[in-house]
C-alpha cells in the first residue's frame, strides 16, 4: 500500500493513495510530470536531511531512523 502525507482543513496525517483527496492526487501527478525537486525532511522539526527520517537533534526519538 502506498501512503502519502496529506494536509487539509481537517488536519494532517498519512492516508492511503486511494483515499487521498482529488486535489492531492492532482498535485502529486503534476509533481511527477514536472519532475519536482524532492527533499527529505526531519519528521519532528522539518529541517532538510540527507537520508533517514530525522535530523541529528532528533536521532533518539522513538521510531526514528537516523543514519550517520
């Protein structure tokens, strides 16, 4: 199953692609067609990171995947 992080007027969270809003699906399609730049961000503070899912400041957070 493919999930995407969706933000809307009801809040934010992970949803399966099949349950994502039409607007989100169109935004995703446009990004793929235009080869939009992709960046990894720390899931806690949203700082850009080279890999994993957290920055060095959050490497000890439960569920974190941090690579040195």
